[in-house]
């Protein structure tokens, strides 16, 4: 049932190994990454649209690719157990969506401070009432201020690449933080796309928990007296100090992840037409729609570019300042009502009034390319009697 | 055995703190101590910031002296009084988030089983009534349903002591506490019966009046968890502050409760009983 796998260098598996093209769903892409990631334990809890991913990961356990797997009581329990497994030296994976993410959030946002290197799949879904299972991505905003590394996948290929690379990035000694791989539910998880996959008879080396800035809790290293999770219970002064320096280190580690994201994923951003007059800046599925809009605009002879943001944390502030320095207008299409990406972009570039707030769709509806084209025409002063594409 | 990790590398003895040298030379690592010899060996926990007359602190002292394998034991705790002492012991301690102990312990125990299939790594949760029976209730119960192989010890002071004395699910009915200004409206949760129904293989309830018996129960709970499944100890550890028990009367209170609702109770599956009988036979021979 299980293909015999040999351990290969992460650089070889991720960057050099020959790849074969498959037509698979986003959920399958997550599972294909886990199959090659030498995962010790995966912990699942059902929620639409995530469930299919953890079904497939469960199959990988049944086949022998993953060493342990169980269906947890609920997300807070699942995410807490992930923290326990990782402290015990295991490599761990879980995934969730929308309300499940928020239920697990108390545990998840403590992972960076507890220095828990793990990978978490987030398949976005409406979180606020009225209830819906559709892929609004407002939940990503809740992940941005806790020290997590947050990657946002545009398509099935990104899902595979980000998830597989997520493990070595997460476990680097100078990083040692959890990596979230977010993508839109249904649009990516339940739709098929072409994914270039390295051979399935190769896997990452196992996690080495001793190559770490904090020790695992396994009674295998000196000294006997280990206080890894110090509750800050001394004087108020010590309490401020310990928390402050620890969080500074978490955010420094988050910054240090940049070089590894560049190394494994070719950068924090991808740029199409770097000399453009108008830029679309987007992440996740909105980047896919932005890519189409850029293509249409080019066919109409308009000088429009695309900046796809792959890494939301760390945020590519310098890259954006550089690429957007001469941009006349910056359009930020998003799949949520609050415009968290728009706020992030505005905060790091001069002359923020160049940023167009939208288009935004929410409730998980699709983002028609026409909405982005309308903004392109508007900022370029083009009046169209009848709005047609090309 | 993880005994190697506590030993001091040759040549470093003079640079290590006296406290640590004593732990290695005169402590519990690598040998079984008798709880009645407390005071004659270097204990795993000595300093703690708990209140004068705290019976939970006493129970925790006995707990550490009872560990069958301290060099390969990991203790987990959560918010509450117990962790104030647990975090200062010479045994690795994990403090996660609110009420998460039994979920974290599940992941931890599974990871250790994957990584060290041939070693016993004992995982023990010590948390309060609030942590295990209120906020962490679902995780406590599900760790038992899943038959996770670790020990859960509830140090029940019948109150949220560390947050200033609020009612918990384990407070007795009628007791007036903060957040129960008219007295608690419902009965104390029957944690022992829940543990049995949920799949624990060894369950004990006690008021800590007899140190030898406490030590035996703790040792049994840990050994049964290694081989058979989840184990649970419900210990009465009064809060002399919130229940206004004068320090000199704390032991009398424990004895009084032992006569009432904390009568010593021990239950185990037939399989576990057989295991202990075999083990105790061998010990007598030795």
C-alpha cells in the first residue's frame, strides 16, 4: 500500500527533484505534501471545507506515511494536542477552517511563544453570523498579530509547495515558529488544478528536536530542572520583562524566516510586469483573479502589473515599497469586508492615497475579474460605454 | 532510562550549583525512596510560593516523593495554585493554556511513544478542580474516552483559589463563594464516577491524611497508566484561605472530610488488579 520512501535533503526535494504534473484538488495537494513531509502525528477535527484534507491525511496514516493520527474532541483540544506532540519532539500537522480556527485560536496564538514548530492548514470560511460555509477569508486577519508565519496560497500548486516547505522553514533553528498555510476554501480545496509534484518515493528527513533554540520536553537532555514554559509569576517587574523579551525574540524569529521563505519559495512576493503604471496587489485566490485582470489589461494595451503576496507574516514591506515606488494607483482586491490586506499595504508604503480600497467581495462569493477591471479603468480615466473584457 | 541526563559531567561538579549537586547525589533519581523518609533525602520540590498551611502544597510534596521514575517523568499543569509549586520542581513541567492539560498530555504522550517505543516516559497531569472539571472538562473526558496512557490527578480545593475564590463545579452545594453570592446552586460533580464511566482503568479518591497510602496510590496510578490506559486520582486539598480554615486545623479538616465525602476509595479493572498482585508478589520475594 505504502511506497517505500527514502529520506532526501529538503533542498533537493523542494527545489531540485524532477516533478511530474498532476491534475488534483487543493485538499489532495495538502495531502501530497504531507505524504512527503515525514510527519509523525496529524490531529484532525471535522469542519467544512477543511475536512477532506484531514480525511486524506488519515488515509496516509492508514497507509503508513504518517505515524499517528486521531480525530480530536474539538479544535481547542486538537491544537493543544499539537502543542504537546511538538514539545515531545514530533513533527505535527493539523488543518481547520473559519469557526474551527477561531475555536482553536487561544492555543494557536500561543504556539509562537511556546516555540512550537508545526504546520497548520487554514482553508478559509465565513466566521461571523449569519453562518455560511463559503470562503470569506476574514479569519486570516486574526492570525497576523501573534508571531505565526502566515503564507497565503493562490492555487493548488502553492498549497503543495508552501505546505512541504513549511516544515523546514518552521524547524529552522533561527525561526522555530509555526507556519500557517492559508488558502480559500472550495475555490482551491475543492477545485482541481495542475500541480507539479516531486516523486512520492522521497520524503523530508525526520524532525531533529535537538537542533532547536528551546529543548524538547522528553527527559533526554540535561539538566533535570527544565522550565521551558515559565508562567510569568514573579514580581510584576519580572513579568513585564520576561514577556517583553520573549515576544521580541518571537518577532525577530518571524523576521528571520524571510531568508528561508526566499530560499524555498523564491521570495515573499511574485511580480508580473514590474514597470507597470498601475498595480494589482493581492494574495490567495484574489491574486489568481488579479492575474487574470492583469492579462486582460495587457491585451487591451494597458500598463498594469501584479504583485502577489505569498507571505503575509513576515510581511514584504521593503519589497512593496520598492516595486510600488512609481505606481500611480494600487488596487487591492480581497475576499473579505474588512480589507486587512489593504490596511497592511497602506501601512508600509508612502502616499497611501494611491491605494484603491477594493474591490472586495465577502460572504465567500466569487471575485469577478470585471470588478478589478472597473477599478483599472477608473484609475486610468478610461470611460467605457459598455463594459466588455478585451 | 533518562538517568544519564541528570548526571553531572565529570569535572563539572564544582561549577554546578550546590542545590543541583545535592539533587543528583542525595536525591531521588535512579532510586525509589520511602515517603516516610521525607527530610532525609533531597526532594524534587522544596521551595514554593504557596500559602502557609496550604494542603495542596503538602500533597504535591508527597506526590514528588512518590514518583516511580522521576528521571523520566513529565508533569503538566494549568492555571491555578498547583502550578506555582509544580513549576519549581526538578521534573520537567509543561504549562500550556487554560484547561488544556489533557489535550497537551495526549499529544505529548503519543509523541514520546513514537520516539521512544522501548522506554517508559511517564506523563502526569496535576490540575485543579476548575482546570479539569470546568474549563478543561471536554478535554479531560475525551482523553479518557480515547484511553490515553497517562495519569490525571485532580487537586480539588473546591474553589478557584488563584483567581480570588470563585465557585467551581467541585464546590459543595450551598457554599457561598464569589460568583455564587447566594450559595452554590448545584451539587459537587461526581468526578470519580465520570472517570470510571469514561474508561479510566484505575481510579482513586482520597483525603491526604496518610502519606504512605498517598504514595502507594500515586505509584499505582502511574504504573497502571504505563501499561493499561488512563488513570485518575481525586484528592481533597483544601484551600485554607478561601474556606477560612485555621492553619493548625488543616489536617483535622482533612480527617473530618475523610469521614464524610472523601472516604478512601480505590477502584481498578481486573487486569490492573492482576498486574499489581503479580508485582507485589515479586516485591515481597525480592
